């Protein structure tokens, strides 16, 4: 049991949000293997609300181009679920720290707004990943369907890591939910929750050289006796 826990803990620590990918496509069997493992996460009433639309080849390139066109234009931001109303306290500090670590890694000065915007747009270029999975959930299940899908996203990224595949969950893509739905011909009754860009990592890219910190257990647990 200890060995199993240690292996799982090592896997959690090995996973990171990859921000630079190699162009090499993955075999369909490898992608199916990742999904086959991730589907075993729990869900309310075993509804298993997650559905993936996965691109490859030219489909990825067309989708990447469409997202970049939207992000570079005045296209309205229309997520299916409301964005956070704010980040305060420790949440704000963690958010800032992650951003500053990224800027430092890629050599962007905090005062360089143009370079910061260019780095932000890398989200919509899918960080050059060869594949992206769009995660959707039935609208009728609301936030609880979305919560179940969050578990699936975590399992997907961990299963990918176990196979040497890098990934990054991206809520930013949900900014343009109507575009995503139209471009990929998704049903109107499904919420666009996020994307997972994935593929082989460009391990030499500076954007992949930093790791974010995690809060200690004592700051997470509130014991009651």
C-alpha cells in the first residue's frame, strides 16, 4: 500500500502545466488509453457528464487559427459559466506568483505590457500543442456536472503524465464558448467548460522550467474534535 501511495504522490508531483509543446502527433491508441483511465473518476449518481471533442492534424490548426482570430479581435467574451468575481487574499497571491514565475522564466519584464499580452495569447495558440480536448457537460446538470468534470480533467492530466505526455487545462478557451460550439459543431445543450491542450513537451523551452508551489496541509485542513 505504501508503494502505491508513493507512486501516486510522485505522479502528482511530476504533473505540471506545460506551456510549450513539440508538434509530434500522438497515436490514437495513446489518447484512448488516457481517456480510458480517466473515466474511472467518481461522479454524482454515476452520471459521468464529461464529453471530449479532441482535435488532431488540420483540425487542431483550424481551431488554433479561429481562437487566435477571436482573441486578436473585438470578439465578445462569452463563457457559458460566469468567471470568478475576484481573487483575494491567498488566492490573489498565488495567482500573481504563478504569473510572475512565468514572466521570469521567459524573460518578460513586469512592465512590458506588449510582451505580457503576447504571452497571454499563447493560450489561444494552444501553446503549439498537436491536440486539444474540449471538455463539455450537460447544461441541465449545472455546476455539479462541471464539478464532476473537474475530477475528470485532473485524472486525464495525471494519466497523461504517467505515459510521458504533457498537458495544460485551459479555462481561457471557454472565453469564446459560442465560437467553440459553432466551430466544432457542439450541441447547444452542453456547457463548454475548458480545454486540455496536450502532447509531447518541449522540455528545453523556458516556459516549462518553473514549478508552482502548493499550500501546506495545515493551511488546507480545519480539524474539528
